[in-house]
C-alpha cells in the first residue's frame, strides 16, 4: 500500500460568508446604480448563495451562476479566459457549456486558499468585475492579483 494519504482536507465557503458576499455585491451595485445578480458557489461549483436585485435582467441569473462556476472550476477570474482561449491547445474549452470568458467571476480566496466562486452579472461593461472585487474586499476575502 502506498504511503500517500487516502483523503485530503478541503475547505469551503460558509453559508454565512456566501450570504455576506451576495449582500455586499448588491450594496456595491446599488452605489453604481446597477441591477445585478450575485451567485456564490463552493469549490465544487455548487450554489451556496444567490441574490437577484429588483430589475436585474432575467438572463443575469444563469450568467452569474456560470461565472461563479467557471471561477471555482479553474481558480481563475473569468476575465482571464479570452487570453487563455487564444492558445490552440486550450481553445476547445470554449465549447464547455458553463465556461464564461467575460468579466465578473472570481475565485473566493481566503489566505491564499480557494474556498468558492463568486459571479456577478447584470452590470454594464466592467461593472460586474468592479462589483465582485468590492464585495470580496468588503467581506474580507483576498483580492485577486
């Protein structure tokens, strides 16, 4: 038998922290007069908390969840994907149904360890990313590099 461990320890975002991120995102969006949806997943991409502001676009609900899933699945912000997909060896990933290569998705990091994903959808231009960073900062998570 191998000396390798048979299990690994993992950490995931708490429900309270996930809800706090949704609230912080909605507050940041309100300051920008944006109407967004915020989704928070655990490290496996399963939804932990969700909030859709009044007047947020219907499609923003699915998009926010897919942004959070993308960030959690790869540990990268969603805005990094357009450059990654330029690599012919990785271009086929663009065909994954949930992978989104647009701003607004960030891994949730605590002391350098990924514990979930955050997705924001419904703002204009770069607002989704700006709102996500503001929410992460407000709750006390590591800011993206």
